[in-house]
C-alpha cells in the first residue's frame, strides 16, 4: 500500500497545475492526473478515495490560483497577508469537486484498473467541473481543458463538445496512458491516436484571414497599475488612453479601452451633486476628448461606471460596471452593464454578517455594484452586433453570448491589474477557449496586460505584453459559422458525460 497517499496526491495536484498558463507544461497535468487515478483506484475505502481526491484539489487550486492573493494588496480595510489565507481557503473549497469525482469513480471501480473505471472518472470530472462553474454563482476559473491551448488543434475540439467535455476527455486520456503503462492497451489504442489526429488538424481548422478592406480594431493598454487610479489621476489617465488610441484612417475603426481606468462619470442627466467628487470636468467634455481620436465612421467602447438613483434622485442606490459605446459626435449610442458580478469583488455577500466582522469588498469603495440583464449586443455601425463580456464574465463556458442574436464579435474589457503575474495569462487563455467554442473573434483590452486580438479559432493575432503601455491594431478577424457548441451549449458536456458513464457501466457488466 502506498505510504502517505494524501501527501502524494497533494503534490500531484500541484504538479498538474503547472500545465496551465503561464508555465504551459501540459504534460505535467497529464502526469498529475495519472497519479490521481492510481491513488484513487488503490484507496482502501470511500473515505480514503475522497481524502485523496480532496488533497489533489488542494494542491492543484492553491498553485493555480496563487494570483488570488494579490487581490488583497489594494484594499486598505483588509491586510494583504490575509490574501495568502484566502487563496488556500478558496482551494479548500474548490477541492470538493475533484474529491466528488474521485468518490464516484472509486464507488464504481472494479477489482483491477480497467477502462470502465477511467471512463466513469472522466464522466464524473465533467459533471463536477460543470457544477464548480455553477454553484454559489460559480467559479469557472481554469477548467482542465485549458491546458491544451499550446496544442491548439486539441483545444479546438471544444468547438464541438465544449470546455467541460474536453476536460473529461483529458482525464480519459491520462487514464488510457496509465492503463497502457500497466500493459492494458485497448483504451490507449483509441485515445492516443485520436489526440494525435486532433493535434495535427490545426492547419485544417485555422480561421481564414480577414479581407483586405476589413474594418480595423484597436485595443488600448495604458499600463496603469491598480494603485495608480486615484481620483486626482483622472486627467492624466484619460490623456494616456487618448494618446494610445491612434488616428482615424479610411477604414472604420473600433477603438477599445479597458475596464477600470476611466474614473469620471461620462453619462449626462445625473443630478449635479452626483458628479461632485468624481469628475474633474463635465461628462460631455470627457466624451469630446474621447471622440477627438475618432473618425466619422469610428466608435469607441469605453469601460466606465454608471450610477443608479433612488426614485427621488436624492441618493445613489448602486453602481453598474459598464461599457459605453461613444460615437465620433461624442454621443453615447449604447451601454452594456455587467451581469455576472464577482462576489467579494463587486459586491459583498451576506453584508449583515460579514461587515460586522470587518470584511469588505476587494474593490475599494463602499457601494455594491448592481447586475445587468445578461448577455446582449451593442449595435455598432460598420461592425454589426458586438457582444460584451466584462472581465470575469468571459470565463463561463456557454454563457457569453445572446444565443437568439449571435454577435459578430465579443469585446472583453478587463481589469487584471490586481491578478499578479499568473492571473493575466490564465485569463487570456480562457478568453481564447471562448473564441474557439463560439467561433467568434474576441478583443481584450486591459489596463496593464495582457491585451489581445483573438481570432475565432483561438489564435493570438496581436497582443500587448504584460506591464507594457501600447496598443494592438489589426483588421477585424473573421467570424466563423456557428459551431456545434454555440448551437447547443453545455448539452454536449451532459451528453458526453452520460455516454462515458454508460460505456463504463456496460464494460463493467460485461466483465462480470
């Protein structure tokens, strides 16, 4: 019997986390999963299997979410050291999901390792990863399938089956290799060639290049740190954004600014007192400055804040994290309000309990944000319907577009400035997976990186590196025909989980 199995599982989980960005050592993820499968199979009891699955999850999520600690560096009401405990505390919760998958697989295992055990483990992984993205508002960060982006042909299979289903097949691949090491070749004879063919298919699944006269998109990254955004910095930051926005040309342009940099209120119609303490100039003046870099057929999409008032307009009841579409005439032509808010970031859950304990939101300020209606499109002349997913919203597979009104592209403004060095490349990787799933180009603008223009096949067309001021401009990438996943969503994950489980049970019964 293996000595110290929980410790080995903990280390295996940490090793598996090295397959994600920024390290991208995806073979280590496969190796970590092989160890997990072996440890769970050998567990003497359901309790032992659950314990090993949970230890794997703790190691995995502690390493993978280490950036979470940095979010506590910018809130005066909570000490930064609390971030280390929060990162581990989050991992203790998230580990419940691989623990549940391990428990299901152990309960249905046979006396010896076999394909049935591996297939059932894969099915259970799909179900638990999906639940992780849904329960308690969901935490969908870094599903297992993201490790395949360096082997983009494999990652592109998510256009058919989705992210969570590909995660389950990754577990099955690891299990097939494990069985092959034990001289049981049948599953490996299917999974290894299939994975190789998917990897080699990358040239065939590449999106076509845009037409020579395609409109231009320009993502702007001012390289502004989280702690450099006080109210007195507003004019400086605005001028920096304007300087990086380029100048109009003969083709229409979509100029894209990040979340969290424009500090002023830019909407008209608020009570005069509402602008006091926020604006250094009237909102129309700010919009005129933004419009100064726009040609007659250009539009700017600008991250900002909108205020909601009480019926008598004597007090602000909440704020919305918004994106404003601004025309060359300095008019706001449309607005998107973020719908999937970040707990403890944009609102404090159970404030009646947590505020007396001295806890506060990680975003500075006392006012909670209000949620918008959900995925919707902005109508932009020359570009068609533009979907918006603000920051964290882009990580939720199957929830990023209005399926009744498919957009031409997705804009993902984000504020990754408090994510340390690991968070920004991980966030970019998940945006790339959404591009593949939906068959749509995605444009990311962030304060200090990583901003990017992403093709509909997940390729990076242009980027602005982390902690660099600059802009990326390119013709708007081509949108592909609706993918299978974009048509049916995570029904594909459910179908694959059922199929894997059914095949596994059938193999088990046949063996008996």
